[in-house]
C-alpha cells in the first residue's frame, strides 16, 4: 500500500480539462467485448465515426454494425487500422496487444485510452452528469472510477432536468444580447446578471423548484 501511495504522489503533472468535438472524426475502438460496448455509446453520442476492430463482438455491437451505426472490421487488429484515426480506445484482455496499439498510436500522435491500463492513456473517460448542453465531468485521473461514479450520482440529484431548460433559456438570452448594439462592458454585466443565483431562483420558481434543487411541496 505504501508503494502505491508513493507512486501516486509522484504524479505532479495535472490533467488538461477539455471538451472535445468529435463530430465526423474517425475514432477507432480495438476490441468488441462488454467493455468496448460500454465505451462506444459516448463516441456515437458525440457524432464520431466509430470503427471497431475485433474478430468477435457482443450481440449489441453486431446490431450496431448491422444498423450502420458503426463500422465493424471482423478480424484481428492491424497497424493500418490507425490510418486517418483521430482518437482510439483499446479494450482487449491482451496486455501485449494493448501495448502494441498504444505505442503505435503514440508514434502517430493519436490520442489513446487503454481501458484499465492507466499508464497507457493520453486521456481518461470522466463520469459525466448530462443536462442537455450542461455537462459536468468528474475525473479522478484514473485513481478511482468508483468514486467518480458515486459523485456523479450525487450531482445528478443536485442538478435535475430543470437545469437543461434554464441553460437553454440562458443561451437564447445570450444570443439576443449579442444582436443589440450595446457596449461589451454592459453586455458582460447583463450576462453575469442573467446567470446569477437570483435569476436562477426566479426561473426555478416557475417550475416549482427551490434553488437547492428540491421541489416545493
């Protein structure tokens, strides 16, 4: 245990938080088991073109391929599978294969995540609370996915569906402000006022929701 703690404490470089656009980007998933099945939907949700390489696949992945939601190459991985790939997720039980894919991805400067292979990752999958345009990502830098999931469940209670409606309203209000010829300083002040806790409470009140997320009785 002491060695593990020492190893973790030596990681001093922080992660760069980023929201990445994957629409129409080619993303490779190596492996087509249950783990890959869990990772693919996030890529599809973001509009990525998903290519899966594996000699066998789960029934769900086969169905996605049959429905043309993904491209399934029914064979073992080849180095050429990384051609024109923007990002790759590796989810196989073979450590040798996982390392091979990772090292080739690094050589080509392709972002890579080896599931359950923390040292072989350029990025991690965060636990995400989704409320329409609002996304709250929780990352433990691969230290504890279980903790990230617990925090996600807590925050899903705190940030209910009403947050989606409020954020869409804020987006419309923001667009309207940019259509009017007012000074940048005045616009910035009004934008912060619209996003204030007071305005939030007023908006939630119309939904019968208290500012802490509880519903009025």
